[in-house]
């Protein structure tokens, strides 16, 4: 009996250790922001670019893998930096916005295709798009195909480099006689997802989530020091919502002066020096408190990275 109890206790300890190790390994959540997609379809009144960006933002949040910056916060920083959420924003300027937001990745994109192709009874294939926001009208259609195409760019905010650039296009087809129209509204998730264009858009969004997930694995997690206390402790962000936990140890890096491109006026980055190490002693939802393990001269906005 004692032997059985001992085995059960050891098994419980092993399982607990494994669970803790698994939680520790995947604990830190990287942060990103999604910019409005540029609309190149010619249907500007439909707000396709912002609609797809909203869908992608929601999908990334639901994945539970990342911390996604709220669109209102992104728009505020864009306004403060006198940048519009459009194709005029470069990878370098997007990286600057990302640094201000404290994210590792900025998602940029454009919508190049958005419409339906109809194959009518008796032959003849042609595309038809409604001229009003209400939907796509069609009568006597034998088969319908919706196609949505995008170009995606993912920008590493630390380096300003584009870590991934891919075209993503998807189609959805329905056969059979159909009279009526699909309601066009990104805000009506349930109804929109049931339309051909909605289903094709959802496929594109899911592919982009996969692209972001794969690309994020190549981007190092970073945090920031937001305050330096007199008792040799520092406050950092993110906190517990970002996966930071008591006992986590991080390396702190201090950045020198920005190297400015004389032609564009944009920052090209800055040299960094290792300032020391810290260990988290308390973690709130939005921030955490850490003690200094080694090093001196920590400053507000110093970078915090995995040790």
C-alpha cells in the first residue's frame, strides 16, 4: 500500500512539474497591431479595407496567442504621428508607430480583389457587382464564385524589416438557381459569414492568422521598463495578461541615440548595450514589478527581453 501511495505521489509531482514547464514555456504573449488595409478594389464606399482589418483583429484576439492592440489606440498614435492608415505608410514609419505602441509586429495589407463571378444558365460567364452598398444582385444564376485577394506585409518593429510578404487569395463557389442578393455588411458577423463573399473573406483571414503565427515565432519577445524605483526595483510592461509571471528573469538593454536616415528623416534604429538582469517579484494585469539582479543605470523605456 505504501509503495502504491508513493508511486501516486511521484506521478502527481511529475505531472504538476510538466504542466508548470509547459505553461512557462508558452507563457509570454507577443504583441501586434493591425493597420487598416488599403482598398485597391475601387469600391471605396464599402470600407472593405477597414472591414477586413477588423475581421483579422477579431480573429487574432480569438486565437488567444497574442496581445492585440485596440484599433482606437492605434488610430490615436497614427493621428499623433500625422500618419493616415493607408498605403502611404511605409514599413519604416509603421515600425515607428509599433515602437510607440510597444508591439513586436505590425500587420499591413491591401485588398486587391473583391467580387463575384456569375455563370448563367445557357452559357456566358461574366462578373457583376452591385453599384450600391446593399449587396450583390443576381437573377437566374447557375453558379456563383466569390473571390477575395490580398497582399500582406508583416513588419518587425525593432528592425523595421518586413519579415513576411505574401499574397493571399481565396474563392467560394455555390451552384444552383438563386434569385436575390447577399447582404453586404462586415459589422453583421453571423449574416456576413453566410454569404459567398463573407466565406471567401473568412478563408483569407484564417490564412493570414496562420501567416502571422508562423512569422511571430521568428520575432523575439520584448517588454519595456516604464518606471525605475528608488528601492532598486523597476516596473515593466506587459504584465500578467502578457504572460509575465513571478520568477521570470529578463535581460535589460539600453538604447543609444537613434540613427536617422538623412533622406527620409526616419529612424534606422540605435545601438544597444546590455544594462543588466531583473527578476519579476509581482505581476499585475497590465504591468509587473521586478528586482534588479545585476547591473545599474536602468532607464525608462529600456528594452526587456527573455534571458
